[in-house]
C-alpha cells in the first residue's frame, strides 16, 4: 500500500470561541480608573473578567467541559467584555434573561440603596452605574450557574478515571539513554489501550522512525512513559468530535486554515470523558505528547454539502484546528485509530511513518502541505519527500518554498532544553496556536 494516510485526519477543525471579541471600532468596556479610591465600575468588570478566567483555569485543570448552555453563556459574556459598553450591557441582559431571577438581580443591584448612594457620591455617569450593576449581576449569575456545573463535571470526571486499569508499565529508561540535555526535546507518554489493535512493538518501531525523522533538525523525542491500559468496551470506538458550524464551502479552497477554524469543532462529551480519564494523573500533560490508541475514532466531515462520517486512522488534534476548544490538558493528544476503513475493510494497524507524520501536525502546526503546495491542493503527491503530505516522505522543508515548516518546528511550545527542574520550554502560543499565531512571527502563509 503506497498511501500512508488516506484519511489520517490529523487535519480538521476547531473553534476560536472564547478568545475574546474584536472591538470593531468600539470603545473598550474597561472604564478609566479614577484617581484615589477604587473605581466601582472597574472593580466590577475586573471581577467578572477574573471569574471567567478562574472558570477556564478550573476547567483546564480538570480537563472537563461545562454543560453546553453554561459554556455558551460564559463565552458570550467573555466576548462582550472586549466590545463596546452597549454590546456588553446587551450581552448581560441576554444572558440574564434565561432566568427571571437573574433579571431581578440586575434590578436589585441597580436599585440597592447603599450602592446607589455610593454611586451618586462618586458622581458616576448613568452608563457607568449601569455597567457596574450589570457586571455585578453577571458575576453572581455566573457563579451561581457555573459553580454547581463544575462540581458535577468534576465528580463525573473522577468517576471516569476510576474506570481505567493499568495492566502494564513498560520500561523506558534504556530507550532514552542517549539523549542530550542541550538539544531541543519533546516528551511523549504512550497510552496503549488493550483491544485497540496497536501493539508495543509497533510503537517502538514508529518511535525509532520518528526519531530518525526529526534528528536532522536537532530535535529529540523522549519517551517519558508507556502503559498498557484496560478501558470499558464502549470506549474503544468513538465519534471523537463534531463541527459546530458549516462554513461556506468556497472558503476551504480560498483559505483552508480559516475554514477549519470557522468549523469550531469540539470533542464529543464521551471523547472528552475518555481522553481526560486516560491522561488522568499524567504530570504536566499539556507539555507532552499524549499518544492514545483506540480501535476507532470517527467524525462527521462535510462532503458535497452533506456531513459524512469519516473514519480517521489517526488524529493529531492539531492547534491550527482546535486552538482553544481542546481542554488544555489534552492539547498534546494524538489518537491512533487503526482498524476501520471507510469501505469497511480492515487495514494495517499502523503504516510506516504515521507517528512521525502525526507528530509533525502537532509540532509544525500545519495541515497536509509542503514544497508541492498548500493544503488547498491536498491530495496524494506520489514521490514527494515531504513529511506533511501523503506518501513516504520524511523531510521537513525550510524557507518560504517549504512554507516555513522547519522554522515553525523549532518554535513549538512543546520543545524544551535541559532536564529535571532545569527544563526550559520554548515560549507558549499567544493566540492558542492558530496557524498564524504571533509566536510564528513571519513564518506563515497568507491567503
Ligand atoms: Zn496528516
């Protein structure tokens, strides 16, 4: 078989979601800080902002997702914070409108006597008074609705983790013996699930090939841990993700990276639960590649105006697609899903070079592209030497003609030098790893 990955779907989808709205010419909602005492408007808006940040941090730490309704509400408020005061007020009213109690709180906060006196004393404008009341009410509203939801999600998460049994821990010490601390290195944790069809010898072979692939660029792969796991039978075959939106199909050809982002793909609830449970307890999981094997990982993909279920044989959940929609603890996730073929035939569990290619999606942060062209021409290019197009190539090209792949590779936030407590990581993404994240400076292609 010549084609490595007919549908490795290391590509696909993502969501900008909570990254914050563009001000679009409006004023920032953050009011000027007045001289002297604490400004109440500033205080209230800051509290709201911090509440949102705390929610995100807790979610990320637990690797859990809130109920969709709460998630959307928090997302809209977050976006509105960066827009005009009027847009912010409108958003707050809209979010609070979901419950009569919320509306009452808004009214109460505005009318409350001591508050009113204070605001009069401060000679705030009506707009600022309203902003203060709105931010105060929105903060309470979020705490009341999100707190219990987070608690519930955390309990569910703990219950899920207990369904994973470690059957065996492989020894990795000898495998890393020749690594040097002065070279850029990426850590890998391997989670082999029994019944998935991927074996330890396949992983060793793929790891060796991946090491040879990245060595010419000075990059080392360190196998930090490898375990064989037993998970519930109904976790072995999953629909891993689904798009939230269907962008204009013309955009796929015009600007594929923007198209993928506009799909706002998210993990399904079951896959969120499964992947979070599998990486449970892994230290600093967000700084290392998490290789997880399952038997099947499918997802819907638009073809000819319809969503068709696609069986990915591997999925790198790459930053250029997922940006902020993948829980932080899962941002190193690479799935190997060997058994099914779109036509229903069985196929080899792993084809040569597949792991190196998936790692490329993660570290280089590009789709299927290379010297032969951009991902808009994505197809099998016979004889290509490039790692990131279909075929047997294992080279990472440099410069504009190579679409800056080597340059991007060396900037990956997952790379570090040093060891133990002396590890120093590359700088992190500034905008969640979108294709043209500012981290890459000039190393991206504009459409
Ligand atoms: Zn791929």
